[in-house]
C-alpha cells in the first residue's frame, strides 16, 4: 500500500500543476506535455518488465520501479528544460515495473471470488494520493517552488523501495513462468487478451485527457492557484476513494464485466456534460467529482477481469494491458493540449467520451468472466 501510494503520487504529481512545472523548466504548456509523452512512452517496455516479474519475482520488480522513480525525479531536479527528457523516460519506467508486478502479486494470493475486494483495497492508494499528496504538492509549490515536491518524492521513493524489498513477504508464485518473446506475442494475439489491451488503451486515453485538461482548464478559465488546484485534487481524491470503495464492496457480486460496462457508460455521459459547466466553478468541480468517482470505479472493476484472461501468464497480461495504457497516456497529454488550444473544452470532452464508448464495446464483446 505504501509503495503503491508513492508510485501513484509520482504518476499524478505533475498533471494538475502542468503550468507551474512548465514555467519552472522554461517550457510552454504544450512543450511540457511532450515531456509527459516521453515519460509515458516508457511504458512500451511493459511486456518486457512483465516477463521479468513472471520470471524473477514480483517483489524485485516492485522495488526496481520505485528506484527508477527516485532516479528519474533526481534527474529532473538536476537538469534544465529539454535535457530532462532522459530522466523523464527513467521516471516513466516506474509505473510499468511496479503495477503489473503488484497486481500479479495480489492475484497470486487471493481467490478470484474475493479478488476484486483485495485489489480495490490497494487501489485506495490512488485516491489517497489525490486527497493527501496533491494538496501538499500544491502548497509546497506555492510556498517553496516547484522543485521541493520532486525532492520529497525522490526521498519517499527510496524509502518505498527499501520497504518493499525488506518488508514484503514472498508470495507463492502460482503463475510463475518463463515466457519467451514469441510466447508473449502468442498470448497477446488471443482475442480476449488483445481486447483487454484495447480496453486499457481506450480507458486510459480518457483518463489522460481528464488528468491533463482539468488543471489547465481551471487555471486559465477560473484563475485558480496551485494551492487551490490542490484542494480540487482533494475533492477528486475523495471521489476516487468512493469509487474504489463501491467497487470493492459490490463488484464481486454484480459481476466484473457488468460493473465495468456500467462504469464506462456513466463516465462517457459525464464527459459530455463538462462543456455545460465551463462558466460555473461549482458545477465544474461537481462534474469532476462524478467523473473521478466513475473512472476509479471502472479502473478497479476491470483489474480482476484482466487477471483471468490468461491466468498462466498473469503478470505478462497485466504488462500487456499496461503497454496499451502507456501508449494512450503518452499521446493523451499532447493530444489534449492541442485540442484544447485549437478547439476548446467541448472537443476534449467529445474525444474522451468517444474513447470510453469504444472501450465499452470491447468489454461487452470479448472480456468474459468464464
């Protein structure tokens, strides 16, 4: 839980404060979004990292993911402007190294009938990072400058790596395997696995659009400061905590496929409502609350469904889904800033809703629980 909280904080730290970090590095908002592209594109190495997790153990990859985050953040602190592209890539290795290994670790230990609840419990870290970490980051930026949050993040990443390596008990590797690259290719070509990759791509394209646009939108349209954005992040975090809780309580009983489909439909409808709130801050924050709740419910509900698409190569499947996720997150930030500057919020909202509805179709057609 602690390691996941540090990873999630690192992943989320920059999105609400894109204008502040861009100014600190001497870049435009669009320019900084391309650094986020570099960070996210590191996820294309996800299948390789998943193979390593299946072969060498989950705990090893989780620790390496946290170390990559520490090294990457330190590089961003040390280098100016576009020179941060290399450490940003290293920073980006943290997520694809840690998440598939963590999810496979839990899936190895928990029966499918209760797995949704177990995975949802750790997914609370994502919401807590919004409730606790992002407001602190906003306060640090306003009080001490943009570098201080990154310094704190690097230190906690090192602490998390030590906690995982020395404190986490070894799991029984029920799906431990040594897949070759041709084996991984064959697994990825199974219709249900390919569809799971597509769902990950489409869902997190919408997530990336949301994560990128709301800080820019509220900064430019309503003039919110970094501290105020941190408070909005707290509201979104409470929504995400609620989404994780609802999924943990009900998804095992309502069915992973059915619940995921309902979540995707709900999120698409709220996305389409965003432009109607463009000139009313209370309504805008209310829609962001509902959208954050729905997105987190859907993300958490899909994880146990992914876990049974190829149980004999579970970490590899999670890594393949992570590959789709990484590509969509990589293109999501520059796509969002470009659409925002050329069309406006309604174009961004339409893009997000269309992506979610396409994911709904794939879940309905291919992702079965049997």
